[in-house]
């Protein structure tokens, strides 16, 4: 239905986007949604398989940096708001080749902003319809042992990924300031949960453990990240999209600061306690697979966000503990692994 108000989600075949779309359509089964995703190596339609037959869900394979396509979507549909996840998201890849990061994360964001502005200005809805940009705490740089990032912390990106995201944030702010567009930014800490690409830390730990292969940990394993369960992030986004104030930024944290080594050990302990895990080789303990590797170039030492603003002004807080979130995540990867084993036996 082209007339019906429709939420435009970008990057919905990726990790957080797919979790968000599943969450959104379950919570609002009568709403209509378009998922615009390029399906890079990081996107997968199997993340959204259950939704493909729904009449209120449209999938469009395409690039957010394709101006003609993005404008066509705005002219064909009654886009009621945008939630913008699409990005190149892996720091290591940005260190090897920054170009795609600037193209998608920075230029792509500008093209979306421009298309939304032009369509909504014509309708006279520019100050009403929301453009929600999904960002990261990495734009704030790296912390020492103390302190946390606040919404007012100056941007200090330290790798090409975070630089491209910080540039996108600034463009979003500028569209709010210059044109009065109803923009909002949320900056979250590291997410974990089902459907994440294997290249990221927690899926790498789980997948390598299941294959009985070395679990690589950068440097001394003492880098600190704050872990946010993806479903808690989705609830926060829903709250911010509907109730967040225009032109504001909201930080979203998990309240789970951990050094990488502790995360690896914790996952191995959970796997050790699971009776049904089948690996290609027998192991006394998964922990013996942990191996230190050469550190990432310019590796940020510690990230932690202060999300008091979101908690106090909009009443959100995370529900999942690290223990329960990791168990759910591991269960999902073990189920995938079992399916892979079954297929390889056919
Ligand atoms: P992801 O890499 O899993 O998914 C990104 C998705 O965007 C993929 O489906 C990919 O196909 C799509 N995409 C990439 N380039 C595109 C383009 N040019 N046009 C259209 N689609 C394109 O990423 P994620 O982990 O789900 O992250 C989603 C968003 O959240 C990103 O903006 C990221 O910066 C932000 N974020 C992620 C985390 C995290 O821990 N994963 C934390 C904070 C913020």
C-alpha cells in the first residue's frame, strides 16, 4: 500500500537492523515498513526470513548512496519516518580500506537526509517526521581508567570507521539546525546478541570455540568495552524514536564494562557447562583455545557511556544481565552450528 504511512529502515538486513525490524513488526503488527539494504557481506535476508511473506514488509535491495533510488523511494511511498542503521561497521576493515566507509556512512547519510528533507519540505512535514540516526560511542574516542562519555563529550574519532560515523552525526545535526528537520541521534555502546556477523568479537569467540579453533584476542586482552544486549538496544531505539526530543543525542549503554579477556573466559565457561555442544575435536576446556594476537592498530583502550539522560528523561533501562544475554546469544549460535553440522552430514 503506497499511500499508507511507512517507516523507512536502512541496513535492516544487518545485525541490529534485523533485530530491530523483527522487534518492531512484532510490537506494531499493523505498521508498514520498508527495509532498504545493499546486502553487503554483512547483510543477510535469512535474518528476516519470517517476515518475507508479510504484506506490510517490503525489502528493497539498494545502496543508500544511490541518490536516484533513494529519491524514488521517497516519491513512491508515504515515508513517515526514517531509522538509519545502514553502515560499514567493522573497524578492522576501515583500517584496511576507508573509502567504502566514507561512501556509505558519510555520503550515504547525507543523501538520505537530503532526500527526506526534499520530500518532507514539499509536504510541509519537515518538522514533524522523524529522522533517527543510529550512531556509536566510538565517535567520542577512547577513555582512560575513569570517566564516561556524555552526550556533550566532544567527538574525537580515532579510526576511519568512527571518523565516518562522527562526520555523519555532524551532517545530521546540521540538517536539524539549518533546515529545522526533526532529527535525533542515538549513540550506543557495543552490541551483542543473535544474528551478528561472525567477524565481530563475541561471535568470533563462540564460532571459533565451536569449531575447536584458536580464539584470537587482540593485544593483552585488557581493552574494555561496555556490552549492550541487542534487544535492550531495540527497546531504547523505539523509545527514542517516539519520545526523544528533536535535535538531541541520547547515549545508550549496557552497564556491563568488561575487559575482552573476561568476555572470552565467560563464554568458554558457559560453553564448558553446556552438555550438548559438539565440536570437531575433544577439549578439556574451551578456555585452552584462547590465544593472544598482534593488537589492532590504534586500538581504543576503553569505551563507556553515561546514559543517565535516556534513563531519567525517557525511563529506559536495560533488562538483560550479561550472563543471561550471553546465554541467549550462545544458544542461538549453537543452534546455527547444529544446523550446519546436520547439513554437512546430508
Ligand atoms: P552490520 O554491519 O551488521 O549491518 C550493516 C547493514 O547495512 C548490512 O545489512 C549491510 O548490507 C547494510 N549496508 C551497508 N552498506 C550499505 C549501503 N551503502 N546501502 C544500504 N545498506 C548498506 O552493522 P550493525 O552492527 O547492525 O550496525 C548497525 C548500525 O549501528 C551501524 O550504523 C553502526 O554504526 C551502529 N552501531 C553498531 C554497534 C555494534 O556494536 N554493532 C554499536 C553502536 C552503533
